[in-house]
C-alpha cells in the first residue's frame, strides 16, 4: 500500500512539474516571437521610410564637372527585382532539400523535424538579412554619396550655374527620371547589392560546409559545386555594380564588409554555427521522455 501511495503522489507531482515547464516554455516562446516581430517590423518600416524618401537622407554634395560622377546611366545587369528575389528564394532552394536529403531516418516524424530545422535556419537567415537591410539603409541615408551616374540621373539645378571645380552642397534634381531614380542618385555608399549578395552567397556556402559537406559522402562534389555557385553569385552581383557604373569601388568594398559582418552575426550568434542537434526535438518531446523515464523507474520500484 505504501508503494502505491508513493507512486501516485510522485506521478502527480511529476505531471504537475511537466505542465508547469510546458507552460513556461510556451510563454517564453510567445514573448520571444512578439519581440522578434516588433524588432523586425521596426527594421522593415525604417527601410521603407528611407526607400520612399519619407525620411530625407543627407546630401553630401558634389564638385562641379566631376568626371567620376559624369557616366551615363545605361541600366544594370543585376536589377533590384533580381537581387531581391534571389535573396529570398535561393536559401529555400538549398536549405530545405538539404535537411531532408541528409536525414538518415526517413520516417514521417523525422521529416517533420527536419522541416522544422530547415525553417529554423531560414528564419535565422532572414533575421540577419533584415539586419543587413537596416544597416545599409541607415548608412546610405547618412552618407548621401553621389553615384557615378549622378549627373545623368539627377541633373542637379546647381550644376547649370557652377564653375570649374566648385563644391556644391545644396541642390535639387531636375532630370526626367522618376523620383525614385533621382532619390537613388545620391545613395551610392555603401553598395546594397554587394552587401546582400555577399551575405546570401556566403551564408549558403557556410551552411553547406557545416551541414552537408563530408569527404566520406558521395555528394561531396555536388556540395562543393553548390558552394562555388553561391560564391560566384556574390562576386557577380558585386563586381557588376562597378562595371555598370552604379557604384564606386569603395562603395562595393564597404558593402562587402557590411555583408561579412552581418554574416558572422547571423551564423555564429543567431544560428550557433549551424549546430542544430540541440534543437532537433521540441521541448514537448523532451518532457514526454522525462515522464516516461520517471514512470519506468517507479514501475520497477513497485515490482521490487
């Protein structure tokens, strides 16, 4: 009788403890999600305010007849829709299939856990990407540096009356280009394309190295090829900004540095260097395992 009473009491305490742990974990997760949504929403709003010109950025001014700002605008190889779409699609194409293919257990439950892991990695990637967006937009707004095609895109009114190499600090754009091109004509530093593509390409390459690369696996060559393509993507997006006369070389260099800094932040701090073994199973599963272990011990104690 004493064993049965002890078993019932311990079982009830165990269940109450598990329910309390589950409630605390759920509350913490909700709070974390609310904070994440608030921070990320703030970054998105900030980017939109800068991009639409609602927040007026600084105008750094220019020197009259500056040949470095006199190139004609002839379009760009990597357009804004291309860079934006690849930033969001490429990681999905790589991360989700990788997590499913590299799984040794092909059960339905295991596939579900792998999809959760893939979403976790992609979510960390998005956090870092939005941080990158925020930093680049603030730097562009504070610097207000003219692009190599500044005179063509903006046609500043002060350029019609200034002489020689006089410095002009106040001007208004009068070109026939849309208001966005006029606004963008003095937002050269740093290069957003370079920063975003470096972050995306090297994030994918780093992810593949940690999660899919192994000399003993037959997929080593395929993984290396994907890594090479990812890095090549970053290089092309960066260098074409110079050849298209959309940025000065120092703009691309600064964008590359920002991209690597946010990459390190996302991979090492947010994604824990892609060490996902601790997160393979949800908290509820771990609670159920602890409950099962306690019940097994009590049952063995009862039998003895």
